[in-house]
């Protein structure tokens, strides 16, 4: 847009979900956990935490959608949205096993990419719940250091909590 013959600036503060820090790059690895089909729940939590820390979680949780065209032209906000969305898609792709890239490569929107990954893997896993309960029930310290035993037990409880959703 032009105002008084000058381009109008779109000011983005560091608290805005549109803000990208100078150190943010498409090559960045946002979590050390790489999605390999078997670790969906752990990977999902790591990605969500990382995006939340960067104030970008709203891009995959449907809160921020692509701004509409104005008179057939992409607005400044739309251009910024595209830039941030592309960055998030890159970050997610960087932490997916390369063998799984084909199923995600041609998705342009972070939200759609997230949904495509979520559909086949976010299914309640009854056998996994049973396996976790079977591991927790007989869990004993067995001459283990208390810190390691407690860490293992809490990890199992947390994983089970992730599978068992409390109805609203």
C-alpha cells in the first residue's frame, strides 16, 4: 500500500506469531526427535512445545489461517503469513524421517501438513495402552538407582496419560 507516495510498513513485534527471529532459518532443527512412524506421540509433543516456544503453534492449530486476497492481490499480511508458514513447513519436514517425506512433500500449508501426519498416527492405540499398563503394574526398583527407577516410572505414567484422554 502507498500512503503519501511511500510504502506503508507492516510492523511486526517480537510477540507476534508472524515474528521470525534473525536466527530462524529453514534449515533449523526444532527438536532432536525425528518422526519415524513409531514415535508419533513423543514427536508431536516435542514439535508442539517447540512451536509454542516460538509463538507459532497457532499456525498448526487452525487459529491463524491464510489471509484472503484483497482485490485479487495478496496483502502484506498475506505475504508475511506465507513466509512464516513456509518456515514452519520447513521445520516440520526437517524432523521427519526422509523415508516419510513423499507423503508430506507437496503440502504447502503447515496446518494441512500437521493434519496429514496426524490422521494415520493419532489413533487411540488400545494395544499400546495395554502394554503400558502391563509394564507399570509389576514395575519394581530391582537394585536400580532410585532416580532412574522413578524417571522410568514417571515416563510410563506420562506416556499412558497421553493415550488416555479424559472426556470433557
